[in-house]
């Protein structure tokens, strides 16, 4: 019996270490350590937890846990579930790290594209007007340079849109498989046209 208790304590200790590591790595992606702790707690639980249960596990205020859960729901790292006969919301972690990574990255790529594209739209007309109507050669040259820079950003955003679509569709695994196929360390099949 003591051996069993010891084993359960060792499992809990291991989970604490792994949960802490998950929380630390989430900081790299702009997620606060406290939100990372919420995700780590849900990742290692065997059953869905409600807000009060999560609050007790992570020793945070109810408001902070609620805010953290909204952030995790927004990035699809946590899923809201319902228990029959219970009016409280329950939460589980999305454990597929590929899905988490893609959801986060696609969201960031689309936000970046949206912000820059709107700014580009706001200035293109002004720059074209300067090119067509300015009496200053220097001003026309500056406007032409800025328009050329905008065109380069459009090429970049077209590429990131295709990357985001490839992640969402799962087609990215045709180019970068989840598992190394030939043992060569690249993860790519040498017979594939994508290898070179």
C-alpha cells in the first residue's frame, strides 16, 4: 500500500514538472505563465474541470482563471464541455500539440496580415497620387520606393496565407511529415519531390 502511495506521489511530481515546462514554453508564444499553468493543469487531468476546480488547482483568483480560460478557448487550446444535469461549464485541454501550434500560428499570421493590409490600403492611394501629381522628383521617387516596399509585403502576405491554409488543411504534412520516414534526420522521404 505504501508503495502504491509513493508511486502516485511520484506521478503527481512528474506531472508538476511537465506542467511547469508546458507553462514555461507557452511564454515563448506570448501566453502568460498563469495561463500556461491553467493549460498544464487541464492537460494532466483525467476529467473535465469547472472554473472553481481549476481555481483551486492553480491557486489563482476566479477572475484570473476566467480570463485565462477565455484566452485558451480563443486559441482553441482548451475546449468547453458540458456535463449532463450540471449548469456549470467544464473544460478540457486540446492535447494535440500539432493542432495547438497550427491554431496559434494561423491566428497570428492572419492578424498580422489583416493589420498590415489595412495600413497598405490606407496609404496606396496617397502614394499613387504623389507619383502622378507631385511637382517634386524626390517626393515621387520616395513614393515609388514605398509602393515597391508595399508590393514586397504583399508577396510575403500571399505566402503566409498559403502557409496558413496548408497548416489548416493538414497538407503541410505532405511536405514535413510528423515522423522521420527514412531515418536521415530530415523527416523527408528521399524519393519525394519535396526532398530537394
